[in-house]
C-alpha cells in the first residue's frame, strides 16, 4: 500500500513533464531576418530555461497552453503559447531601438571591457551552465527542478549579468561627468545620481553627446522641482 501511494505521488510529479513536448524553432531579427543567438527562452509555467544557439535555433519543453517567453537585450520581449510555437518555424523579435545617429569607434578595449572579459573567463563554467530540459529521463528532470545547486547557479548567473550591467552603466554615467555638468559635489551629487539612475539600455546605445544632454535634462528637471532633499553647492 505504501509503495502504491509513493508511486502515485511520483507519477503526479512526472506526468506534467510527460505532457509537455519538445518544441523547436529559430529566433530571428524581425527586420533583417538574421538569426539571434543567446536569446533567453523560458517556459513561464515550469520555469524551464533554455538559450538559442549561434544560429538562433532553440528547443524547449512546453505544453500546448504553456506560455514561452523570449527575451534578448535590445529587443522587445515576446510571449507565445505552445500551440503557436508548434505551428511556426521562426520567432521574430523586434528591436527596441532602431539605430544611432553617432557612433564612437574605439581601437582598443576599455578597462571595463578588459575586466569584464576576465570576470567572464573566471566564471565561464558556471555562466555556461544550462538547465537540462530533456524528457528522456523524467526522474532526472524532476530531481533537477528541485536541485539546490541548479538554483544557486541560475541565481549566480542572474546576479552576475545584473552587476555587469551596473558596472557598464557606471563607466558612462560617472560622478566626474555629472559634477562637471552640474557643479554638484559630495552627498548632493550622490543623491542626485540616485534620484536619476541611468537605464542600462540607454547607456549602451547613447553617444557621449546624448549622455551629456540626458544629464543636463535631468538636472533641469531636478532644479525645477526645487532641488528635492538636496542643496546645490554655492558658487
């Protein structure tokens, strides 16, 4: 009797996995048709996560009514149901920004790029970890869902990329530049930058001139609001 009950519990956890099917496709740029690599693909219901390969190809387990989310920096997120994915070969993502009016070409790596490369190389093994989405071994798949090590690795990946974004933004939105444009300093300068954090997506695509215009625009807004909770340094 006890064995029978354990078998029912085991099947109750495995059956949802067996109901899902392995859906395959290709992620491309909606405008150019070029394949998109390293797109994050998540089954919203099961939280199974996969990535597209260098040719944009992907494979993920999903049921007919499961929502599958596609996310890539610089592109609009998209969610499709399993039935939709099964009926189309390509998933088209649209860019959030079309292009730049000014591009600065740097012949050598910046200190940030060199440090970022070194960090990525140091943690390469953890960053390349991908959850096992195979249905060949349901017991292994179920065990991995509750694996503490898996959760730690995914959490590390999430925190690593978040910190990389923050580090990059800090190279474009610096206290020295803000002080030069606003003449703020000390706690007032820090508070101003905290009130007006620069989005990573903007820091990534904006030219040096656009960065300065963004700072001046926010400084003007801050002044118009009566310099909340801060006192500007007297000249």
